[in-house]
């Protein structure tokens, strides 16, 4: 057996007991995620979940998705019960061989294919008999803004006050408008949302098809919550996001939705990354560029969205 990292001997012992067979290799991929290969059997992914309940919820989700004909994801192995190690519950799932061509939000065809997959996922999860937390967008964003303001003395070491104050102003304005209009979204049917529509959770498979992975943040909510996050993620790759976002068919229906427009002006990525950066500075340069160098473009987008809201 070979590994590409300095592993924990106790962890290896637990792993061997869990697998009941000798792996050929153990490759560390990222935090609490490993690729395990064998001489004769197909490879698998070993992943650490924060709790047994989270493993069980995702096991149930992927099983029910398969029953409903949604096969654009992995299958979590149910016969191998997870084992606990250092606060994580480790369970296994299918390994999806990736294509050399990665999924990118900068590619217009990828952007359309990604949201089409999200739509298919939402259709499959409507009325799904599964227990999941109910997502509260306003609560999450309010907490994110308050934490950013609490840590503002740290940010001021690197970013001018007038820029910081403008980000905060837009955050407060957006939240106020969102809170006053969000009741309109209660008319939308509840689905299971993915909750983390980052590009790395869309995996291009060897055959060129797309798979949706990592359901750690799954929750019950209207599908527009995922679409809102998707719009935020792709907006950085559009020349004129306030107008070009609506070229995506799944987003066009929200062009006159005041709640959606208010939400698009909320600087969720700015607040999120600075809150993380306060704990770890590993991504400092990219966060600073987004906050300062990307300031003018974002302000232009927000002003256009605010103008659209005033006309509704």
C-alpha cells in the first residue's frame, strides 16, 4: 500500500478495518477527502462528514435521487456504515473519473449546462420525502454582515474606509429591501437546494456529461435560493452582469422580481471571504483584489440593479 501523504497510523488501522481489504493506494485529495484504489476492485472516495446525521441524510438523498432517475451524481455506499475518527464520520462513495476538460463559469456553455443540471436536480427533489433543515437566507446574510462589521478593524488595515463603508451600505440596503419583499418567495414550491453552487461542485465526467457533487449544505427552500447563488457566482465572469444575467433562461423569470434584485446587490462574497480571511490569510490577495480592484464594476452593477428596482 502506498500513500501520497504522511497519514495517521491509527486512521490507517481504522480504514483497513472499515474496508476489510487492502488498498493499493491512498491519495489525499483535500480536507477529509481521500481517493482509495485497489488492485482488482473499482476505486472509491472516502469522505469525512461532520456528523453521522449528515452522512445519513446524504446517503438517503443520493439513494432517492437514483430512484427518481437522477443519476448525475455519486452513490454513497449504504452497506458500509461510516466509522468515527477525530470528530468526523468517514463514509465511502463512488469515484467519478473526471474529464481533462474542467467545468468553468468563465465558459458560457458551461454556465448554461450547470444551471440546467441544477434545475433537473430541483425537479427530482420536489416533494422528496426526506428530512432536511429549512434554509433562511435573510438570517444567514444578516449574521454574515454583522460578523464583517465586527471584524472591520482588521479589514481597515488593508482597505480604505470609503470602500469598506460602501460595501456595508449596500449590504444594509440590500438586506432591508430583501426582508420587506421576501414573503413573495413563499409562493414558490419547496425543493431540496444544493446550497453551495461553486464551480468545483460541478464535475465534468470522462464522457463529457456533468455531475453535481457535495451536498453538505443541502436544505429545504425555494429553488430561487440556488439560482440566486448561481447568479452571484457567474456575475464576475460577465461584462455587464446586471443585464447579461437574464440571458440565462432559468434566471430570466426573476428579472422583475424585487426580492431577487435586492438580493443580487448583497456583497455576500465580500463579507464571506473577509470573515474567513480574518481566521486564515491564505487567500488574502484574491480577497483584496475582489474588494478593491473589483469595486468599480460591482458598484456599476449594483447601481443598475437599484435602478431596475426603482422602476418595478
